[in-house]
């Protein structure tokens, strides 16, 4: 019984930690990344909304690139407010 309780606590802790991760999202056909706290559907929708505001086009999330974004000749980084940034590093 004690082992089961410990297992439940560990699994619950991993689920909470997993939801708290921050992600930088990529979009199909766009050369931007939007970095937002979280990586659930709400975060994905918020990132897509920022992308649409910035580009003026419909944006579809194609994946994530972890918790950092570095501006380059082919990538532009935006924060959750839609402000362009040279480098974004989110806490996991």
C-alpha cells in the first residue's frame, strides 16, 4: 500500500511539472517562434494568436523548439505579448 501511495505521488508530481513547462512554438509556413509559458492547448492557442497578430495570417503550430529562441537570419522570436526579442529563454 505504501509503495502504491509513493507511486501515485510521483506520477502526480510529474504531471504537474510537465504542464508547467514553457515552450517556444514553431508555425507551418512561418519563420517566427513564439515563446509562452506552458505547452498545453491553451498555450498553443495563445502562441498561435500572437503569430496571427504579428503576421496578419492564419497560423498553425507545427511543433516546439524547447524553451529558448535565438533570433537569426531565418528565425524571428516573439514573446507572449507579441514583442520581438533577440533572445528568449524561458524557465522550465
